C-alpha cells in the first residue's frame, strides 16, 4: 500500500472520508479530544503509528477537531475544546449554571449566589412633606393649635416650613369652610413663634406659583386662594405691600396674578373688609374677644348652678378655641374666689379638664399667670384674693394639673418682672385692644382697657402701635386713630407721651416703609393732624426733630408735616384728609352742631343736646360747639346756652382745653361780631368771668385774653 492512509481498514477509511467532507477550516495545532469515546481518537492513534510519519489527507482540516453529537451527526468543535451544539462540553466546565437544592442535607447557605439589592436614597424634603401631612390631618381632626405647633417644632427642618404653609393651605382649599378657617387660625397662631415672617411670605409665594396647578384640581381655586391671601393680610401675617411685590414676579396671564388681583380689588378694598374676612368662613372663633369672654362666663355660671362637670367640659370643647382656654382658667379661678361655695367645683372642673387633655398645660399655666398679674386689682373687690390664690397654687401642683414650673415663674413675677417680659405682654395686650377699637369704635371702652393695664410708662409704645396698625388699614381706621389720639390726650396721655410716641415712629420710619407704601407721607399727615387737633403744638415738631438724627427719613417727614400745616386752609383740609371723624366734611359737622344748638335753644332738653354732641363722635371738634353756643347766646340774648356748656363740662363731654379753644376763637373774631352785635365785647367779658368762676376756664385765660393784641381784619 503506497497510499498515505497506512493500515486503515475499509471502515476507518469510510469514517475518514465522511469527516473530510464535513471539515471547513484547518487548525494548525492538533489536540486530543476530551471525549474518550469519540471516533476521532481512534484515528489519532492510527496516525501516530503511521510509518511514514505523515498525515492522512483530510482536505486541510485536523481530524481531531471533528466530533459526533449524540444524534449521530458530526459537528465541528470549538477552539477551547468545550464542544459545540449537542456535545457534552469540556471537563470541569464551571461556566454553566448549577442548581442548589436547599433540601439537600449538605446544603450550605454560603454557597448561595450573592444578589445585590437596590435601595432608593431618601430625600429629606420628601420625608418632611409626608410628615407634615399627618400633622395637618391630625390638626383638622382635633383643632388643637398647641399640639400642631409642638409637632411642627419637634419635626425640625425649619428651612422647609414654607412647604408646610403651601401644604396646609392647598389641603384646606379642597375641604369645607371649617378647615379653611382652621388653616387661617393656625397660620396666625404659628406666626413669629414657630414660623418666621419670611417663611410665611415664601410659603404664599409658592402657593401663587402653584395656582395654575391647583386650579386644575380645585374648582374656584383662584377665589379661594385670594381669600387666604386677603385673610393673611387682615391677620397681619402678610404685609399689604406683599401683593404689589408679588405681582411684579408673576406673569399677568398666570392664575397667581389673578389671585392677587382678586384679593386686592374684591376683598381688601371692600368696606369693613377686616370684619367680613374674619367671618367669611363662619368658624366658631369668629366672635369677638368680648363675645367669647361672655360665653365662657355664662358656661361657668351655669356649671356653678348645675355642678355637671361632664357638661361643662363639653361646652368648653364646643367653643373651639383651644388657644383661648387660658381665659377659662382665669375666670374659673376668679369665680372660685368670688363665690366660696363654688371653689371646690371650679377646682374639680379645672382638674378634670387638664386630665382629659381638654386644657393643655401651657394654657393652664398661662391662665394662672394672668390671674397672678391682676391680683392687686382683684384684691380691691376680693380682699382675700392673694391668700386664696396662694392656697390654690400648691394644691393644683400637688394634684398634677398645674406645672410645677409655675411656682418659680410666679415668684419671679412677684419680685418684679423684667422690663422685656412686661413690654412683650403689654404689646400683645394693646394689639388686641386696638383691633377691638377698630371694630367697635368705642373710645371709652378702649380708655378703660388701657387704664386696666396700669402701665402708663408704655403710653408712647401704644401710640406707635396704634399708628403703625392704622397705616396698614383703610382711611376709616386712620381717621379713627387720629380721633383716638385726640381723646387720649385729653383723658390719659400727656404731651410728653405723644411726643415720645412720634419719636419712636419716626425712628423706625425706614423699616415701616419696607412694608407700607408711602409710609412717610402718611406719617406726615398723622403729625400735621395731631397739630391741628391740638394734640401737639407746632413747637413740639421742633422738639421731635431735635431727638432724631439729621439725615434720617423721619426728619424729612417732619418737614413735610410743617409744609402741610402752613398751607392755605390747612385746618379744614387736614380735618378732611381721611374723611372726618365719622366721614363727614367739616361743613357738615358745623351744620349739625348749629341745628342741635338751635333745637336746644328753642326748648330742647339738656340731656338730649348732650347726647347729640356725643353722637357727633368728634371730641376734637367740640371747640366749635363752644364757639357757636357763645355766639348764639350773644345773638339771642339768651343765657340758656351757658347751662348747656355747664352740663357738658360737668359730664366731661367738653374739656377745659376745648373750652379754652372755643373761647379763644370767639375772642379772635370779636371785632367782626361787634358789627352785628354792638355789645359783643361786653358779653364776652361776662361769659369769660362766668366760665372762670365755674371752673370751665383757667384764671390765666382772662389775662391772656386782655393782653392779646387784636387781630387785623382785611379791609
């Protein structure tokens, strides 16, 4: 056999032939098959025994790279010997997946493949938003302002509090009026103590930015959000200037811009808008402070009669004013002191209210503190008030319904409160008093409230607060503030108090201008009006200016006030600058005064005439009553007018200051009067002496009247 196939049998030749036909590409380095049963292994053995040392003709492919699958077909193997489709793979093949049987006795959990578990990174803002939703929902369920404030403080993350405001209002917008009112009350309660003014502002800015989205889900969203903005302005947690500034940052086509337009034109411009907005959502807190005090007093007196503690607690809960429960505590303690038989009942009520969580610890302490502050006044009516109070306090502490910290604070109060604490409490009280005055227009009640506070050294602070609050309101409140200053100057404020109050106002004028547009002009009007009303003398403006730094904006305000005073017809214009005491023009007021005097002269009753003068509501203009009464007495030759002036003086209706001003005006016009009434000067001298004897005029007035040079009249 000369062929290169050597000692191959016929069967082997047939296998070789088939393998050669299936081969495609030659592989340079021959390898042994990993399968001991592969037919090609036999071929390899024979090749090694080839005497010629040659290779069998394989058409350019190594035989060892050809294998037969389990199906009997011959397929080409992979380069690394791992086999192809249908082969068994290479030895120790670890690339293929292995199944671990957990029921196997030799199972080892360590053999389990590792699995990476993905976890999301939590965003602090997202967590905060979720937390405040639960606080808001709980507040809407419990109406507990104190608890909501405490939870918000505990939550921390104060930098996110604008989001709380946005969330609170947006949730309330989609609820009933009760929740809307509760949201407004909560914002007002949290203002300054928990949420800063800047955070309030930022929260409302976020709401305005989101107004377009809110309008998609909430019907009438623009109107509702406008109400929230207007209410925030009325509650003084947003300055009126916020609306003007926010408009500049919003496109005119946006819903946020429409919100501000609606708030300004539909709500804040309406007459009596403050009272209307406070009653808009009909919440239980929409009664005035005095009405709420009356309700509390009534329910406590009913409790004294019935002794039903459960019913009394239910009534307290229904008031819905958890932030005002300190008034319940104070009045209950006062009743316990006034009515000896009611002491045990009142202490039982307070104890059960505290144990039920109806009256919080802070409200309980506040109620006791308020009573401790007024013990001196209370002792005038109840001599044993201090002794009774000192016996109640340790009992309440021992029974656990009054915090033991009260003892320390009450001792500090007894030894003398710090100036800062007294001042802070005074400011809180006078804000309430001023708001009540703007609603009621009751000057005597306001004066009584100030006298009850018993802190005359803070009178300048009251003036500053009064004018500042009025600057932020409509002309009606500005006029009421000017009228009140005139009344206070007559009754309880000294000129020094007025001067110091205006100094404080002008020193802070630059800060005021940040929140109130045109504040400098408005302050100048207040100053000029004070001079016209005889609250200040023109020389007092120099005194005020001397206490200010030369280049401050307050100095410019004083210069503006001087120019207003020296203008032609300044008196009449300034009296009308805000519409007059009751919105009348000066001429209307003069006409009413003339009519009431004529009616009295023709046979009217003194008491009725006095009531008419009182109803004018213009105490700063009573000098006109004096002047017209004196002139009418001269013309009619009827001294009945002197009786009216006597009664007005005795009742305090017309003060010495207004009497003096009225007599001075008559004296100044005597030359003109003498043309129509020849004996006018004699009559005036008689009236002046009569008034001095009766005490209407100071004795010094006569000498000044005689020495005063006559006024030149125009030819």
